[in-house]
């Protein structure tokens, strides 16, 4: 399945349709368990998980599961920001281990230009989803949102 676009390519503004799609998928999975998203997540938490998923559906589901598990471990009845941030950090750590100075520089260029340079390392970055491809009328690329903070340092 293609990745879900969560923000506009040029402006960076939130793409509401993409968020609605991701919300719908989570809601359907929760409804199958007899639950509502509002029963499972504090306000704003699901949007945070969606944003950090980068529009990659399997990562959203994984982060949702992790956030729920971390909340449960803490004895909380629903996922809050602390549990979501713990889940996000867990997923971001997987990325962080793959970063080198050269890769960070390539990722900064891609984040600015929305196109890969053609460097031989780009294929591996795409396969590992450090770079995410989106499709509108044409294909464009960006760094996975889990790494955006890394690019600022």
C-alpha cells in the first residue's frame, strides 16, 4: 500500500485527508474490539502518533500498540502523551542507529528539496524508510518525521 500523505509538499501544512484516513484505520481496528479511540487515547495522542508514523500504516499500528502497552504497564487506563512519546522514542531509536554524518547530510538535502540526490546510499535509505515516498500527481520524498529533530541538531 502507498504511504499516506500527512502534510503538503510545499507548505508543510497538515493534510487533513491523510490524518482522517489514518484515524479511520485505527478506529476500525478498535471498533472490532468494541472500543472507541477516545476510550483508548487522551486528546491529541492519536494525532501525535499519526504524525510520527510518517504515513506508513504498519508503523502507525506498531506505535499505537506500543503506546497502549506502555500506558498499561504504567497502570493507566488509556494512552497519554508520555506513553506515546515512549513508543515514538522506541521507534526513533531504530533509525538513529543507522545515521552517519554522510546520511544526515543527504537527509537534510532531501528534507529541503523533497527529492533524493541520486547517491548510491539513497536506495538503502528508501528501503529502510528513513526516506518516505509520497504520491500526488507526481512522486516526492521526505525524511521520515521520526528523524526531523535529528536534522536540526
